[in-house]
């Protein structure tokens, strides 16, 4: 079948990388900072990038033969990518449940939006922030609340030791500190 008759833009959410998929029938928890970043990206795509790409495609289409026009072909493909991302962001923002860590009552128990200082099995300390699936940033220590290590830590308290069953085997993790502060 010719590629012209396929619907590229109808990608399902389950074609997302596994770290961005939400568990079935779960809420899309997100911090205020993460929600604002998604909203800013959506605004940029709708009001800047998409109109610019539409102009490029219109200009390229006016040049004649579209079958060998690289600007036109690339522009149409990029426009589809932008539209796909706009649909994704719109859906994610619609189902988002914003959880502000600064308004949470003080507790030493680990829940969504906690920043946790842990001691790994090898003795190294690590600071992790438990955030939404759209906010993952591993170099900064931002892990998804559905990640295996976050699931092991959830509901643990300061001073607890939890067993983490990771890909490299079992590891005892000690919870040293739990705080709820703005996630940057």
C-alpha cells in the first residue's frame, strides 16, 4: 500500500516510550513546575513553531512540483510531528492533576512530589525527587512516581530501610531524609 494512504498522525499513546506511559486508569500526577513547562511548550508550538512551519510549507508549495521539493516534503512531515505533539500535550494537560509539594502538610512519609535523600546499598547517597511521568530528568534526580525505585520508596518513612528489586539484583536502600519543597 502506498504511504500516501496511511494515517501517520493517528499514533496511539502506547507508542510512547515506556517511561512516558501512564498506568491504565491512573491519574496524570504532575508538579506545578512540570505543568507549567508542558503548558509553555504547547503555547510555543501553537503560537510560534506551527505558524512558521505553515509559512514554509506554503512558500515551498508555491514553488511548483511538490514531489521533489525537499522543503515541502520536510515541512509537511515536521507539521505532522508538531500537530502530534500538540495533541499529546493537550491530552496530558487535560488529565493532569497538579500536586503542589509546598502545600502538603509536613510528614516524614514518602508520597508523590517528595524529595528524598537515600543511601544506596553501595554506601553512596543520592537525592531523588518523585515527579510525574512527563517530568523525568535523571541527571537531576527527578524520577517518575511509577518507576520501580519510586514504587519501592512510596509510603516508606524517614529512617526506614526498603528492599529495591532492581535489574542488577536486590538492594537495601535506607531513607535518610524526606522533604516536600518546590521541584525545580
